[in-house]
C-alpha cells in the first residue's frame, strides 16, 4: 500500500530531525526534568488521560530562548548533541527467525489493523491525502531510510508530543533496518475528528490515541506508555512491574469486596458525574474517589501511586472527555475490571472480550449495574480465575 512517500530525488529537509543515537538516553532525563518544571508546560493541566478542558488548539508558537531559560538549556542540549549526532545503525540486526514467517496466518488481533487501513486498501494513500489530513494534525512524521523526521504544526498539551516521538524512536531502535519508509500525520487531541459520514468520499489518514466505529482515525499507543511525568507515571515496563507487585500483596479473595474508582469527574463526562452518586459501600458496593492532581503534586503523588490501587476485588473504568489512559493500569491490577459501556477504543481495547476479559457495566443504570456485578462476584468467587 502506498503511504504517500515523497520521491527520494526531491530535496526534503524537515524542520526537526530526530535520529537514534546512544548518547540521547543520557540527555533524555535532563530534558524531561526541564520540561516538567517549565512554566509553559505547567499552564495546561491534564488528569487521568483527559484534559481538564479540551486540548488547546493553537499554532505551535515561536519562542525566543535566553541563556537563563530552562527551555534554552534543553534546546542547547538537543542542538549540540542529539541533532548533530550522525545516525549509526547497530552492527547486527535482530535475528529474522524471531519474526513470524510471512506464510503464517496473522493473529486474530491483526483484523483490527486491517479494518483501520481498509479505507485505503485499494487506492493507497496519496500525498494529496496527507496534505488534506494536515489540517487536522498536530505534527507530521516521516521515516526515511531508518531516520525519523518531524514537523510540528500545533502545540500538544504537556509532554504528549515528546513521548509519542520517543516511542517511534524506540521502534526504529528495536527493529533497525526493518521499519519501512512511511509518511504520516498525527494528532494529539483526545477525540477523533475524521468522521466516516462526513469524509466518506475521501477518507483522510490521521493517527491519534483513540478512535470509534464512526471515525477513520487510526489508533496509536498513547504517550503514557513511554512516560507521563506531569502525573508521575513511569514508562510502561516499570509501571506495570510496580502494579503487579502491588497486586500480589493480596490474593483476590483477600481483597476488599467492593468496586473502586479514583479519577477526576470534572472532564465533561456524564458517566463520571453519575458515578459519583454510587459512592456508598453498603448501598452500591462501591468506593468512588475524586482525584485532585494539584493536591497530589503538593504531596509528591504519594496517594496516587497506581501500585497502591489494587486492593479491591473490582476496579471501575469510566471514560472521561474521551478514552482514558487508565484502562491499561486497571486491567493490570488483577482485580475484575468493570468497564462502563465505552464509546471510544484505543489500539488494544478492541481485542477485549466482555465477560472474559472484563465485566460490562450499563451506562444507563451505572450504580445498580455496578452493585449487581459486585454482588454476583462475591457470591461466585470460583467463577473468577483471579481467586
């Protein structure tokens, strides 16, 4: 399938060049700290994967740096090290034997990827399609000959763009020489925008963190898999390990026999607003906690550690402004996930099977539906393999 690649004979010099170099890992932590404390990043707050207000949509602002600003120092580090470092591919590539034989049948999960790309299966994606998608994108990514180039069009909230690009760099680093050339548009706002009805005659290829059955937007793993410092969330490998360790502290039978949810309801979410009314352990079998990230930051996030939130038999997932990054952490807990009728889907949630991977909760009778799940689970503990 053609991905709208520019001719290699053309002179193309994207404004930001990202190449994979070993020294970057040393500078990455420094840049991360600088980004955390910079006033520019702290102006817009997000919580539990959703913006306190819709993601700002404005042109990526030009900014003048002085030697005294934190951003100036971060910029200097990038310019003097990472961007000037020539690309050096590892001496050896991964053993091809570890990759599936192309004649083998793809796993069932690949059917979702095929569905995502089906609108362009026959026609391919033209450069004109990409230019039209640019009107909805925050940045453009070009991978050419194993090198990554980025053009930023709009400012993403907090550190979303940085960690998303970092994730792409990790892909190139893990599979050197195996990632094909690709030219794509990416948006970092929460909600999908390429409606299937409105754009039926000309689907526009746009990557983002979630989609719906009514949109063409192509889901990509969200930035928090590689870190979300504004809420003290570590990269997935570390966070997952900590969560599993916290979960093993109690067997399922010894966990608190109630449903638990902690998050911010003030994100234009009717579901979360209704969920607040379910906060009654005896009446509804649920403990609903309001998350205040401002206070959490002051307390150094001691009360918001995900590894300390696996003490209940049931954990509730409720969408906010759109999808929520919290789903993967809830599923990792070892508790039975109670998912309230989701409207959005990310790259992995589409593979979850109701009553096998989670218990579905009605969005019209939230409290009673949660209560039913809790009562049934407590009476039938042997039905849950977590026990």
